């Protein structure tokens, strides 16, 4: 008989935590994640096929249009047509990539969507959390207000 902890639906999700270093994953354009980091990076991971992600995409778009100083990279789990829609929606306000899902799960420890990491200049996770609402995204960036000045 399996123990309760071995059942996938009962296991606690393990995302990267504050203090963890983010893997310098390869990106589809040939660059690496660390090349995207300035003095901060808001890294959002989202899927175009999950129910929670559609409102989260709207929140990320509102956030990015409002907080133009924020360095936002979106890693999308989607198909080609979804990628085209995302690139159009976030043109000029965020960079969108479509990396292989196994990299998201293995290297970035993404266990569910939508999720985001606030990352400092050294590639270290400062904040980690659900990015489904503008207020939640703002909370992820609170530690970066000093380097961003006013977030807006």
C-alpha cells in the first residue's frame, strides 16, 4: 500500500523559495535566463490552457502596462497560435518565451500555473508566489521598490 505522501495529489508543492538560486536556463532565442536579469527580474510562468491562467494573463498585461519600469519575462506553456497572441499582447511591455515544459518543471521547479518569481541581480529568488491578480504581483515586487524607485 502506498503512503499518503507518495500520492501525487497529496504531495506538497515545492517551488523555488526565497534564497534559492534560479537555474540559468537556455531560452528559445539562444540566450540564457541570466542575460534577461537587470537589477531585478519578474519571471512569470503561465499556460494558455489552464483555467486560472487566463485571468492571470489579463492581470499580467494590466500590471505590465501600468508598471513600465518592471523587467518582466513570461515563460509560456502554449502552442504556436497562443504564442503569437501572447507576443502581440505583450509587445513592448514584456518578453515572452516558450521553453520546453521539462525545463520549467526540472530547472525552475514550477509545479503549477500561474506562478512568478521576483529575482535579484545575482539570480537569487527574493519572492515567489501566485501571479493571478495585480495586487499579488505587486506584492512580489515590494522588495525591489528601492532599485525600481516608484514601481510606476
